[in-house]
């Protein structure tokens, strides 16, 4: 992993796609959510690929795993926020389902990478 760029990681690429989708979906949120759910979802989404990238620059696998776990925590935060968005009527069931599929895929990839680096 050390010789590869974080940009080569499938999990980083999928995370960047998730950022794009979250920004697109939250465009239609009410203005009253600009500094609430909309902002929280965007920050959580951005945190995922950002922490993957930051972790890749660390000197050890242990440090990289720490950042990958932060990314996983942000992913779980976003997963919950997507559910909230659906419950309050800002996100349709179809869009929520599509987003959760991406979240699930990223979660699997992050967990596998954490496991591989931890061994």
C-alpha cells in the first residue's frame, strides 16, 4: 500500500462518488437545513475520503488504521443522517436506498482494508 497513492484505492474512489451524491441530494434540502442536517451530511461525507487520504500519508500501518477507523465512523454517521433525511421527508425512499448501497459497499471495503493492515 505504501507505494500506491490513495487515489488508486477503490474505497477512496467510491467515497469521492458518495461525496458527489450527497452534495447533489442535499441541494434540494430546505434552506432551514443549511447549517443543520445538510451541513452535517456534507461534512461527514467529505470526512470519509479525506481521512482515507490522510491515513495513507502516515508512517505506519497502525496510524493508517486509526484514520481508516475515523473514516468508518464518519461513514456510520452519514448512514444515520441519510436515514434521518428519509424520515423527515427530505430524501425519497429510492434515493435513500441508492445511497445506503454505496455506504454498505464503502463500509465493506474499509473494514477489509482495516483488517488487512491490522494483521
